[in-house]
């Protein structure tokens, strides 16, 4: 095995794949990156058995072959080299690297011990813009449950249907739903629960230069293709709860509130919450919202902010953390808050926009 | 007690002092900030019993008085208020705060339980520019020992003599010395061991607008005055080791090396060190330095860099961490490395500059 490539190209490839490689006492090879020199270039791959990621790097191949090399060390080392041509040669399971006046030998492990990353070869293919995917993931994934006892809500429920991909996440206290447009040929209806870590990796590797992302599905895996990068992940087994039934169908109060003012008032109120108790009281009147907390330990706080109210005055108690999470993910200047009463969930929407909503369960007094 | 001030002024004052206040189970009042409304304005003070810091905030005093308030809560709360006038009034050991439409009550503790921060009223006064102080502290403090068994080297030895303040720090494996010019009237000779935490606080509160810093000394305390801020700290008891005897008086090799190249080559070599062993081998020849490591576990590395050598070729083994620390703190493009042999300490200087040096003990092979 003998090849050469530029430091810049290899460095980018290693930054993308090496993140997934991690030390594993039972299976040390999972800490390695697989290097395959073939006709098309040098393919770098890493896997943690849940997610596999690979990236093709351009280079000059003098002799095809493959080897695995400690990922962290290799990525750190290549990152420190100057942006010049690097020559590689494998001898006796050892990778020799030469770049200008730096000479290095790194011990590897045989490539045939590296776990096979499955390829999803299905006809269920969808295409989305990277911009839409990024927005849909980041405005939902934060709401998943980190509760191992309910694996089905530890992922993001992803539905491909008609012209849209719909992403849903909940931890049963709050729920976020975002829609993204499908582009290109739309294929039949399909739904899948994607581990949150997988979507976090997608966000990490999304690059400006890739305009679209392709999604392939089968029963057990989901594959994302972004230019020369492929990411394959297992999907979560199980039945996602029927979340549509908790979406409040009507409301008695609709308040439009400036998000920056609302956020500041909630953060101020939160300072006065008793440790471990995150309740804040929200009162909606004709032209103002009043946010209060009282904590006999440290003091009390009351803030008023201007709002635009339609319908009846109302009152509700929320966990301020869920409220702040929702506001932080509404990409708009104003939020529309819809309430029925103090026992039904509240609905938050970006004012005047479609494609996103966030539901919070109230705290019953 | 009744006063008002702007959010901006109070926020700046709290950012400066509240950092020192910390929860303390035995003495809860140490988590509070002392507010004293007097003729000159509102004085904010906090202490951890080792360091006391106070800052005067301008405001309108309607009724003098004092109270202590939980520092973290108060600082966070004021930080979230809009930049407007804030009104304060104390009733029954409770601070009532009103700012626009936000109304808050915070429970306090009686001011007379707050520890007295001593005032250093000595005639031993020195003046330095903030720029010089910042540079001298940051290029030495990193080298102190974090070893409680030798308290005298856990601080920065500070000598005022003739026209200079000299700061020295060592952990017995390496040593840094920086000099700063005294301005204004010079006073007699004096030396003191200042806790590293004290200097870290000084760096934190140095502001662009203060041009000079005043230092007052007595036997047990050191006081720094920066405009309207005063910081008083205990000093460390003990005899600082006579460090001048380890400064190599002569050398056989003098190499001038580009710091960026040298740093990259050391970091590359360091990747190949065996875990827990930080030795790298440095060989200085006529026109090049060769940096090598070998680690039979993962591989080996050899890098060459260009240097400018005067005197004999030489070879030495250093702990790469100490070498990187020194290079990171030399404010110059090139470093001058002076060696005697492989058993005597190496000396690093910013090439062509005075006022700073760094010594590293070699690792004997």
C-alpha cells in the first residue's frame, strides 16, 4: 500500500470521521480509522458499531491496500503537519509517513479485523437541503428523553410523507415538531426513529459546500450521503407514541410576545426559584404578561412585559427550563403562545411562520 | 438605607467583586457581597478571607446604611436588568429593588457580621503600568508549584528593588523570571511571596482604562489599587529559595529558533510519547535541530527544523510540557536557547529582548 495526498484534504477527512472512533477496551480496533487506498482515492472510515462514517479523500494511489491506524493520534499528527504533500507507505503493519522534514512510523492493526459498515441499498431515497435539515434537527433534537427505560422517545421520530420530512422529539414533558421540504423525486411514506447522537453527528459534518443531503432507509438502518461523506446508523426499534393527540386543537388565549423580552423576564424569575423547583407563574392580561416566582429562602421577583393578547386573560405555571428551551429554538422575533387553561398544554409557535411548533405541559398547582 | 444607581455601573462593580464571594458552609456570609451606601457612593466588597476586593460605584445616596446580599444571585439579577436607573431600599434586612417594571425583594444578612477587609496603610508604595504588570504576571505565574507541602514556591516571589519589580515563579523543574519597570517615586527594597490566585485576580480585573496600578505592602498583606478598585491579599510566609544560583552563568551552545516551527515540532513529537512519559530528545547541529521521540507502543517520530547555531553542537532531553509552557510565554518570534551540556539546565530567552528568561531542568538519561 502506497499513496500520497495533500495535508489539507486528509486533515478535513480525518476531522470528519475520527470523531466517531473511540477507545474500547473490548474491541481496540474501534479506536482506529480504516484507510483504504483504491481506484477512487483514499477512503477513511470509523465506526462505534452504532454509527459508521466514511469519507473519500483525493490522492495519488501507487499501490492499493488497506490498514487501520489509531484515529486520535493520526488525526492530531496530520493536523500539525504543514499544508504540503504527504507520502504514505505501509510495511509490516506499520504506516510510514513523510512530509517535508518530518518522518514518522505509526503501528497499525490489520484491516480485516475492522467491523464492516453496512451499506443501505434501498429504493427509499429522499433528498433535502442541508439548510432545512440543520434547522429541523437543531430545533427538535434538544427535546428528546435521555431516559434509557423508554428507548423509543430517546430518538427523533422522522416521518417522510408527501412533500415533507417531519421531525418530532419529546421527553413527555414537552414536544417539538419541525417540518422540512423534500426536494427532487418524492418517494412513498416512511417513518423511523433516529438516535439523537446520529443527528448530532449530521449537524457536525454538515458543510456549507454541500447543498443537499440524501437519505436512504431500510428496516434497520438509515444512511445519509453528503457529497463524498456517508454516514450509516442503526435506527431505534419500537413504536413512537401517537403524539398528535396531545396537540391542543383549540385555544382561548393567544398572546404575541417579543422573544428577547420574554427570555430576559423568565431568566430573572428563574434566579428566585427554590433549588430543584423550576416553577414560574405566567399571567396573561389584556396588554401585559406578569411573570412571578417566590422563594421564601432568598426573596421574590415580579416582572411585567408588554404583550398583544387575543381572547381571554389566562394563567399557567411552567417549568422555566422547558420554556427557555422552546424560546431559544424559535427562529423569529416574536412567539405566539396559545393557551386553553392552566391544566392543558401550552403551544408555542414562531409568530407568522409555519413549519414549527413546541408544546409544554403545565405544572398543575 | 436608600440609594439609586445605573444598571451599567452596578453591573461592572458586581462583575469585579462577586467573583471572590463563594458559598461557605461554615461562614455563609462569605457568599454575600457587602453593600455600603456612603457619601462617596456605594461600596461593594467581597472576601474569601485570603483575598478581599472592593469597588466604589457612583450613585445617588438618599439614606446611608449597609447590608449584605447573596453575591451570585445579586450579580446575575442585576446583569439581566435593562441599562436603566435602579432604585434600592432596605427594609427589615431585605433589599427591595425596582427597575422599570421589575420588582424584587432579596433577603440579606446583617452587615456587621461581614469580615473586616484590612487596609494596608504603609509607606512602602510602588507604582507600575498595568501593561507591564499584566505581562510580568502572565509570563511567570504559570510556573508556580501546586504542591501544598512547599507553600513558599506556591506563590510568585516579587522583589521591588531599584527601578524594577522582579517576578519569579518555579516548581523546581522550571523557573520563570520577568522584570517590570517601577514608575513614579521608587521606594526602598522589599520582597514578598504573593499567592498565585491573587495575581490571577489582578489579571482578571485589570481594565484598559486603568493605566497604572499602585502596590502597598506591609508584613502580612499586599494591597493593589486600580482606580476605584482595591484588592487586599495575605502574603505567603516563608523563605523563597535562592534561585539565582541555578541560573547558568555560561553556555557552550546558543541556538536561535523560530518559535512557531519549534512549537509545532515539539507538539508533533509529543504525540508519540508513551503515556505518562513526557521526554523528547533535542539535538542541536550546525544548521538544524532534530526532535525525536520513540514509543514502541504506537510508533516513532523525527522532525527537523532550521536553526541558527553559535558554539558547539549539543544534545539534551526535556519534558515537552515545560518546553511548550516556556515557548508559549515568550513574546517574540524567535527564542534563544542556551545550553551547557545534557545535565545542566537550559535557558530560554526572547531573542533580542531583555527582561525575561525561563529555565528548564533537563531529564537525565
